[in-house]
């Protein structure tokens, strides 16, 4: 056997694993995914299914959609759900003012012709859902906090996600030019229907482990020391284990890290008082504030070391 | 993506069969999986991206799991099915009778602590006590059913009467639902023209009332969350309440049920079983679990921590059915009641003992909880259950 022979496992090593490719792209876009999320994103593309992200507030669910749009170089179209969200604000609406003006301008003309004219595309206002299926390049459609919308809206959404066409009574059926990549997020304030869950890929976004959170801090906060980033991440992880009413999210971690950098703290142990004073970035309710006393902060800092 | 769609043919028939069997195991464990998902799973299996077991696991998990509680079930089933690891859990998985098993366990307690199946059934126990309570359940009268409604559940002992009482409890729950929701629907349709806003907006259109503004009261349907104490001291009552809960869950569009003794168990999925007898039987098995006191405070803590956010919205009535005998810490009970109070619209505490003569809420737990309770009502017979309806209608 010659020394130049290629090892048997060589080819397997060079096969590009799609989820790794996605992971590195997402990292470049500023979101550091774990393996499971990368897999879910890959499947989302290959099976063309929507992705349902669940998790506590502040774990970066919305950020996933933003980074995904960036990796594909497309637009992010966002639909924020709320109670009472209806079709006119989610799908389309007629531009009544312009229609009225048009009627005034054409007074005396043939009524049928006027009607034909005012119910044309020119007078149609696109809302997020309609906009998302009429893009030249397939966009990322983020349906944020779907659990806040009513069940009726959920049923309607399910229909849209199944066949990607919208029928407008005055205009006819509009079929999708491109199928958007759909990301749904839920905070779990209401149980979603089984049908919607079944259609979607599911990923539970947990708070990142200390290592990954440190990498997130490093990528987002310029000039931060790598050691401090890890300390910050570990500290936040410990605070989340304290039974707080509102656990700090990743955005809070970033705020806190930025505050520490701004105050030129190099090491958490150096200045426990400043560290405690900056806790306001992390702790957002009076009850939690009273629970995290300076002594608790000192104890946690001691654990970080 | 299109390449993926073509490559499924490369899989052998045996792999397909294995996959179908795996999907069946998952379905038996309560995961909701359709044909389309199975088909997509085949596509995934023929991909290089899923060529290794751990990659396949992650990929199939994203596809098959629908909620957080599914994740652990999936992992267990995956190990058991493909690696024959955790042989013990294989046995358990095979023994799961229907998908109603889903969600019976308190979060994060794993699947190993299911109470023993040999626990006594309170209905049975009631029958055994026949001699001591001398058949007071069978009274003569013009309307036997009406009488039955007045009798304390403790004294309903004849098997026929028990069945009748259960039937009434179920029907009661049904009729409560019918009336409550009918009222809501009538309100929903009440669409009133908002004249003020219509005229205001017509100014912009030269006085033509073009945009009509409507006023419509949006009503969330009332959601009922029942927490039932199934400890030993309540055993004479829990069977009939379980039956009532079954009726409630069957009929209310939005209702959740929990059972607690030393820990809290979410029982809505099990209660949704069609056959009421079977549902109640299975539940009594769960409910009569570990014995050894009641930890109301701890159970409420579990509820607040894990379930409250999901099951409570602004129009929720939490109904706690308990006699208030708490073996846990009273201060914790008070804290958790306060936390619950902040969350929900109404707390009703039903105590079967109120119906007894000379009862005063002396139990320490009951005293601690009372300040946070909106309605403290008896629940010792069917009539007292019926009396709840007007209260619920007002919420």
C-alpha cells in the first residue's frame, strides 16, 4: 500500500453536510445556531414546511428569522399577531380614499367601467401575507407570536400555508409567484391547534448554554474581552437558575455586557458593587430585584470565578 | 429541494417498514403524525445530511415533535426502537394503551414515577362501606333523581345510585356548557353601529357615511380550569368530581383539568377519552397514587410554574376542589394562592365539607387560602354543583 493512497474515510469527511453549511451561514449573519436549529432550518428548505419556534420570551426566536433572511439575501416580511388581528390587516385592504377620489374624478362616466377600474390592483393595499407570496425572490415570512392571534385566524393561516393562494372576491384568485419560507413563533400563552403543529417543523429554543452565549456576546459586542464574555454568560446562566419571575433573555445579556464594557469592568470579581448596580439590565421586576441582593450577587460572582 | 423529492426511491422496502413501525410507536405515545410527515421522513432518511444516527435523530425530531413535551418521548422512543437501549422503557412504551397517556406526568419528573396500578378505587371503597351507612342513599320519593341531587355524596352508596349520580353530574356539566356558550354567542352577534365614529369618519368623505364603524363586544369564551384534590381525605368525593370534570372537559370548548395529591398531574388528555367510565377508571388509578397527605402549596407551585402561563387567560375561572387539609407548608400555600390570584380572573374554592353541619374552615391550609378566594362554596351534593352555574355565567 503506497503512502499516497487516500484513506478509506476520506470522501465521507469531505461531503458537505447541509446543516453545517447553514450553521456557518447563520453564524456569518450574526446568529449562532445549535445543531438542532441548523437541522430544522435545513429541513425547512428541503421539505418546504413552515418552522414553528417555541420558547420563553427573550431567547432570540425573532432573531432566527432575521438572520435567515440575511443568509438567503431576501426580504424579511413580518406579521406581528395580536388579539383581534383580522384579514384586512394581515392580508389585503382596498385603498378606500383613492377609490373615492377615483369615483369623484370619473363622475358621469359609465358606472361599470368605474367599478372595474377602482377594483383593480392599483387600489389594492398589500398586507404582509399577500406581500409575501408576490415577491420576485422568495422572502422569509415571520409570523410573530401566533399564539396571540385568535383561533379563527390560525385556521385561516393554515389554509394559506397549505395552498399559498389568496382569493379576493372583487379581483379573483392570486396564486403565489414564490413560496415564502415561513417562520412562526409562539410564547405559549395559548395552546396552538394540533393541525398547525403537525404541519410545522418544531424547534424549542432554549436559553443558550454558557459557551454559546459567550460566542453570541463576542460576535455582537465589539471590543469585549473573551474572558469577560464567558464570565458574563456564566453569570447570566446562574441568574436564570435563581427562581425569578422574569428570567433575563439573550438581549438582556447583550445589554449587560455592553454596560460592563462601557464602565470598563474587566473582571466581574474586580468590582462587585458596579456589577450589582448594573444588574438593572438583567432584572426587570421589583420582586426579582429584591431577591437578588448584593450578597446574592457576590455569591454568584464567587461561583463564576 | 426538488432533488430530495426524487431520491426517496432509493430506500429499501425493509427500511420503509421499519419507519412505519417507528411512526406507529410514536403515535401510540401520543405524538400527532400524519401521512405527509411519514412521507417526508422517508425523504429525510435518504439524505446524506441524515446519514448518521444522531443527525437522523435531530432531523426526525424536528419533523415529528409538535410540542415541548414530545421531545423527551421522542428521544426515549428513538433509543428504544432503533438501538433497543433502555429496554425498560420499551416495555412501558408497548404497554401504553392509547394516546390519552400524553401529558399525564408532571413536567420533568420523567416517566418512571407512575403510581402503582393496584391502588384502590374510591367507588369500590364506597360500596364496601355499605354496612356502616345503612343505605341512606335510597330514599323513597316522587322524584328519585331530585332527591339524589340533595344527598351528600358520602351517603350515595348503592351501586345504582352511584351510577345515577354520575350520570347527573355529567349531564349537569353538559347543560352548564350549553347555557353559558349560548349566551356568549348571542352577545357575539350583537353588532351595533357606532354612530358617533361613523359620522366622524364621514367628514373626511364630504359627509357621505362611507366607512361604517361598528361596535362589537369581543368576548373570550370562559375558560374553566379545575384543580381536584384526590388525596385520601377526599376519596369519597373524588370519583364523582372526576365524572363531573369529564363532563366539563367534554363540553366546554375551553377547559383544563388537573388532579393533585402530593404532586400535580395534568389530566385533560386522559379525560378526553370518549367513554366516561373508562376515563374515570383510568383517572382514579392515577389520582389514588402515592397517598401520604396533600401538598396543596407545592401542587399550586407546580401549576403556577409550568401550566399557568399556558392555561390561564384573562377570562379564566380556576376552580379548586379540596377540603383544605394540607400537609405541606401553609406559608407556601398562601404565597402560591397570591400568585395565582394575580393571574386569573376568579378563584372558586369548592369544599365538600361546607355542606356538613357546624363546619368552620379551621384547617390551617384552608385559612391561609381563604383571603385569595372569590367564591367559597359547598360541593357536597349535585344541587350545590348546579348552584355554580349562575356564578360562572356572571364571570
